[in-house]
């Protein structure tokens, strides 16, 4: 679940005269040599690669044909080639079908959270984690495809519709799995639901792998990068495949855990690096040239430019290297990725209202305790959504994790799945706390740990960005603000130790208080000192 990342400053670039790679990559002629833009900065921070902007896939002034709308040629919107990042001149905004898929996906995932509350306990959480991640992997690949190759045509929308059909079947069967059945009949039923859920999931991944394989066949210069992306999907499929006939519950759990671990590795980037080394070694022996290096302007983390020679091998720690000569590596559009990730978390927090809304009964008319608990739950949901964007919005000069290095980019994307899983558990527990005066201790643990890990993962994500300001320029140093986030997260995780001694309104109040402590610390602590000089990184 990893891809190369990159973005550019659109205000500083001239548009490339060639079109993006639709069924192949077109190169500019000698008289139309692309105007290269040196590495610069935008709101996401510094960019290490030179940038070329290409035109849209349908040139301006040409009337759109029906086939262009219904079935567009395969396209890669952004890619690395010869040390240069090629990207679209126009901003890449999520298509409406992507937003619709997000809404459907969140509605389906909430069914898994509801199943957790049916029989709360450690077994239910283990089942949720093992069944949530495969669903997340499907959503993540759909988001990634929309980022890199989404065309919003009939084929793209059909693929999304097929994904919805498969997800309905997967969630319906996965939510019925009993982790430790007590009777033989229950074991047989649970085993059949495991096989059905795995079958739905394998079909979904198979369809996506076939789409990538067909696209790589149509786009020769993108073939290696797309093939490695397809391999990223195939390998976990082979790991999960034995679940179709294995009946031992311990073996099923072990296989699912191994499959999760493998699927979270940046296999496509690692495989691309290995294959690139082989290709470069072959080229070095067969080519007249004595070296397989290119020279391009390099920009270090602080923005100081110098000229260095970089080998066209696998990505090294801390930067994005170029693919071998003649090959292209699909890249992620950073604006689209950040917008989709932030929007998805916002939708998750917005679903909190489903459990908080109520119909007044006798004793709950007006500003009652039930109304107060709903307000506290909304304060938590609003605050969590605010924290996610606040920690970068307050940094006026920073380098985004997606741009800082390949490993921070991978961690940024990876941390979102436990973040969203924690937020979903927290939402489910918030509804129980708001609707009931007494709840099982397990629900209190769901609330405290769900909210605590949500704050923890958001703080970890914020720590991946690099603040380029002097640490003395803010009223409270960034490490102190991050430390407050870690402390509040730890307090929320440990708070359920007092389960049984605090009312349901008290638990909601504790959560709201600590979340807003993080918000106030970040907001006022990030304000600039009146006499501070904004020089150098913090």
C-alpha cells in the first residue's frame, strides 16, 4: 500500500505541449522542448524534483466525443521520468463517484463496528481489526487508482460499482464471523462465513489487478511501475487464499495476520527498486555509456540547491530517486491524496451524529442530560476533525510528510488505517454512552482507547511533517505541542481503569475536555512570538 509521491508549484511552471500518457507516453519534439521548472515550494513544502506540467488528456478546443466520456483511454496523471516530475497543469480534484464510494464504504464499515458492540470484549476487537483491514485495503486501492489513473468514465464508475457490490457481500459475511465458536454448528457456520468473505475480497482484488495489468499492457513506458503495483495486490491474495479451505480458527487468525502484515509493506516500491537494479546492471553492460547515472538539480531539506549525480537505482532513504532511463514511475498527486484522506476522516467523524441524535421522551424534554451528552459527543467529533488539519494549518513553513521522504510518505499513508479504525470504534461507543445511563466496562474501554488511539495516531501523523521555522519563533515549541498530544492520548487510554466509578456523561466530558486541551495547546502554542525571528528549521 505504497506509491511514489510528488507535487509541484503550478504558479511557477509553463505548460508542456505534449499530452499525458494515454495508451503510451508522448514526448515533445526538439522544437517543443519542455520548459523545466526548478524545485520549489508550495503549501505542502519543498519539492526535490524538477517539474514539467503537461496538458489535459483532452486538448482544449477539441469537441468531446461520446467515447471520451464513456470509455477513455488509460491514463497516468503524474509520473517520474529522467529525474523530472510530470504532472497535470490543472488541479486534480476527487470525482463525484469517489466521494459517493467513501460514503457507501463508511456506511458498510459501521456495520462491523455495530457487530463489535453486540458482544463487547477483546475477542470482538480482534475480529474487528482482522476484518476491517481487508476492507480498508480495498478502499485504499480504489483511492490510489483514482489518484493516479482515475478518469471518471464509464469504466472507472463500473469498477467502483463492482467494488460496492463486493464490499456489501464482504461486510455482510465478515460481521457474522464468530472468532471463538462454542458449538460445532456455530463453528461450521462461522467457517462458511469466513470462506464467503474471503471469496468476495479475492474477487475484488483480482478485478483491480486485472485492470492494472491491462493498463500496463497499453502503456509500455509505464509497464514496470504498473506491473509492480499489480504485484502489490497479487502477493497478499496468495496469502489469504488458504482461508478458503482452512478450518482451524488459530490457523485462520495466523493467516489473516500474516496477510495484513504483507499487505502493509511498500512491496511495489521495493520490487521496483530490485527490478530497476537489474535493468540498470543490464544497461551498464550492453550500453556504450560507461555509467547509468543522470545529473539533475538536487534540493536538500533546507532548500539549498547544488548539483549531484544520482544513480538510477532503488529509492534511498530521504528522497525520491528516478527510475532507469526510458522508464516511468507513476506518482501520487499530493493535493488529491491529502484531500481524500482528510475528507474520509471527516466523513467518519460526521457519522457520530447517527448515534447521538435522539427523540425526546418523558424527562428528556428541553436542555436535558440526554441533550448534554449529545452535545459532548459532538464536541469530541468536531474536535477530532479539527485536530487533524490544525497541526499543519498552523505551520506556515513546513514540508509535508508525503514530500519529505519516501519512508515518511509510507508512514503517513499507513497510519491512517489504525487512525480510522480507532475513530470508528470510538464513534460506536459514543452512541452507547449517549443513549444509556449504564454501559458494560468493555464499552468504556472502547471509548477511552478508541479516542485515545485516535489522538495518538493524529499526533504521530503530525510529527512526520517537518516544520521549517525556527523553534523559538512560536510561543510553545513544536515538540512541546506534540508532547501534549501524546500525554492526552495516554490519559484517554488509561482513563477506563476507573470504569464503574464515572457516569456515562462523565466519560463523554473527559473525552471532550482532553480533546479540546490538545486543540487549545496547538492553536495558541503555534502563535508567533512578537519578537521572534522566523529563521531556520524548528
